[in-house]
């Protein structure tokens, strides 16, 4: 899950916000 999300964040910086929220939802 980690590497996959980072992979999307690198090419899609504008998606970083969505990925950050998604990561916080399951994490919290």
C-alpha cells in the first residue's frame, strides 16, 4: 500500500492531498 501510494504521489502531486486523506482515514 505504501509504495503504491507514493508512486501515485510522485507523478501526481495534485493527488497528494487525496492520498494524504485516504492514508489518514484507514490509519486513524
